[in-house]
């Protein structure tokens, strides 16, 4: 009877130690993945910021080109009206 109790106690303690070890190992691996994910997030945020700046610059260039086009169309209309 004592042997069975000692065996069960040993299994319980062994199981608890194994669970604690596995839990610590998984937390360590998760911490590594978390650090990597945070780094990836910073890179993504920088990329998004750069793309937004380029988008603003492109929109400004488009607005400028549209203004130039509008001016040229008005000049063309004026020349067409004056020649007729």
C-alpha cells in the first residue's frame, strides 16, 4: 500500500515538474516570437509611413499635372475661338 502511495506521489510530482518545465519552455518560445513579431510590426509601420508619404507626393504631382492640363485646355479653347 505504501509503495502504491509513493508511486502515485512520485508520478504526481513528476507530472507537475514536467508541466512546469513545458510551460516555461513554451513561454520562452512565445517571448521569442513576440520579439520577432514586434520587430516585424515596426518594419510594417515604417513601410506604411513611407507609402503614405509617397501617396501624398503622388497626389500633389497629379494635382499639379491636372492644373497644367486645365490651363493648356483653356489656352487651346481660346486659340480655337480666336481663329474662328
